[in-house]
C-alpha cells in the first residue's frame, strides 16, 4: 500500500519544475531573481555552496501554475 501522497510535503527537483511549468532551467533561476511570486527552492543539504542541491515543494509549484492560469482567465 502506497503512503499518502501530499503535494505540500513532496520535494521535486528542477527537471520536474521544468515539466510542470513549461519553463527551462535558466528561466526558472531568472524567475527566482525577478519574480517574488515564484516558489522558493528548499536546500536539500546543509551546504551553502553555489550548485548545492535544492528542490521545490510540489504543492507550491502547482499553486504558482494555478495562479498563472487564473491570470489568463482574468485577462481574456
């Protein structure tokens, strides 16, 4: 039996963020700099070095996509 799937507790890597958002890796990191609404990454180790592994919370990425869809509806 599979454990309960909770998007709020599921960490995904940048490749999944690319698939869910349709953005490329470079655009994702640009959004982190320029877009305060874009979900923040979660450090996966104690390292603060550049290139240290990070992940994103699946539920937050899904929420960001939902907000983009809602904006489309308002503009149309």
